[in-house]
C-alpha cells in the first residue's frame, strides 16, 4: 500500500466513522466480494435535514404561466447524462431516492416531447411526482421546518486575455497543476451509498517528495509567492486581476483575445480550500457598508482600490484552475458540474447532498428587481457557497446585463423538485424511508 493510498484510507475511514459508515466500509475493503449491509446512523445533531413533501403539480405557483418548453434543451442534456450511469445506482435521498433506471425511464418521455408547453407539462405531470423541499432542524432546534431559502445568481465571466504574456496581459489563468491530487470518496464506496451531509465529496491535496500528501497552496501562496509556477501551465494571460478573481468565483468565462477571437475556459479543479465571498470580506473589513456588497459594487470598489484589492482577494483562500474548452463542447454555453452546457435562466446550481444533479426544479422567487421568477429550472451545477436543502444559484448567461442581474440577486424563495413517479428506493441516509 502506497503512502498516498494509506493516507486516503485513514482520512476516509475517520470521516465515515463519524457519519456511521466506517465499520461497513472497512469490512467491504477487507472482503470486496461480499459487501456488508450498511446500517447508517441518523444525521448528527445540528446537521441540516431536508423534508420532501409531495404536492399536486397544479399547486405550483405560476405553473401555467411559464413557457416551460424553453427548458427542453436543458432537460434533454441532463437526461443524456443519466443514460451513461449505472442503472441500479441511487439518485437522491430519502423520499426522492430513485434508481438511475427510474430516471432513464422518466427521461424517455421527455425526449419524446418535441415542442410546446402543454406537451411538456403533460409529460412532467404524468411521469414525475413533485415534492416541496424544506429545511428541517433536528430535535431541539427552534425552527421545525422552513421551505424558504436564499437564491443568488451567477454568470459566465467576460475577460480580455492573450495566449502570450506581454504588455497589459500579466495575470495568469492557470490550468490544473500536475501535483494536485483529488480523491473522490464515492469511488471507495458501493454505488448505492451516498455520502452524508457534512462529508465532502472529495479530498484535495498535493504530493510532496517523500510521498506524503499536504493541503494544497492558498491563493496568496499561488498568486503572491508563485508557488505553482513550475507545476502548472498558464492557459491565458489576462489584463485585470479583479476580472480573474470574478472568473474564479463564477467558475467559467469567455476570454476575448487581441485578434477578437473568443475562447472559453471552464472549471478544471480547485485547491480544496474553503470559499469566502469577496463581498463578505469587504464588509467584515469595513471597506464597504451593509447593503453595498453586491458584486457590481464590489467590482467597482476593487477597481478603485488596486493596492488594497490584492490583500482582500487573497483572504478568499480558495483558488480555481481552468481548462480551455474545445469548440464543440463550448458551442452552447459554459459547462456545469453535471458536464452539460448551461442554459441562461434555466440552469441552477444546487447542493447535491439534497438535490440530485439533472433533476427538474420548479423555482418560486423574485428577480433582483422584485419581479416574480417562477419557472422550470434544471439542477446542473454546484458551487462552494451553495449549501443547504433550500439554496440555489441561478445562471444568468454572459455579458454586462447578466453580470448586473446576477451580481445584484439575493432573493428569498423556495423550490420544488420533480422525481420520477416510482416508489422511493431505500436510500443510504435513511433506509426504507417514505415520503414525508
């Protein structure tokens, strides 16, 4: 057993012991041909718990007003991803837990819808069950259940850059470092087992000379100290450090080259550090006043204070690495975490612990100007700051108009998830659970 593999085993088992999965995991590793049944302990006290309550589709606010057919391209892209998954694997948790096979069957009806709001509404009503999603606090908490959460926005960043360094182009956009290692914990578990809330999906680190694994470098170490200069390629050189920081927050971008050509970059990995929003950092430091921390205002403040900007940006230790997207994969838009192109105002980032990627979602909130935003969305992305049962980040597209909308959006609201109309399967978090 290599030092790195031993490190992964120790950390993984330690984390899963706390979640009630460790003993079964160890037994499976000792006898992989005969996996032990998993008796999963309830979530620890204080951990958020989702409640999924079935509702009639006709009760969805604004159900008949939205042009739902506009979401068909997004729905079909997500359905194609289910085709590539193990049919017996479990998608979702508790009352919305379904097999991939059930999703594949439900998706077949969506694929047959060619056009028209009425046809799509009929397919969704016939082949899916709708659940209101709410946050339930464990016993002893003051709040028993709450179906209202926070909805923010993001967009595809726009930058100016060059393939070579020179002149104004001095800010690197790095590719994934060669010494960065990401371990997907689910690769070490049976397909039917999902990680409990509070346990990260992956571990990120760097391998050093003696085979040990250490946490990856912070933003300050990368940008100020050049810690990865020998371990990562520079994909592009940008002309604005603030624009690059916003690119890191958004996760994808369009870079306009000196000759006018546009190349897209997408997420390729992170340093695994905890994300801190630059708006919160400036608020905490007193640099901006409460109510003045929208991304639009933050970008303006950072541009006007270049000396202080670097220090404040480095306080967000999380760092994102990118890859250049080919013409075919970037033709329809930036790629989300599900591996499909995002659709403006139809794609949403969610917490995958509670909302499975690829699921249709009915959103009920307001836009930054207070206008109703009640529409069919698809869970196709994730975000470091998007955590909890009722939390979403709406993709607005690209350009200044999208930036203005996304940067100002922070609205209260709720949502409903569509799950295939089939009996819930036994989910790892609560075996045998039924609709709540």
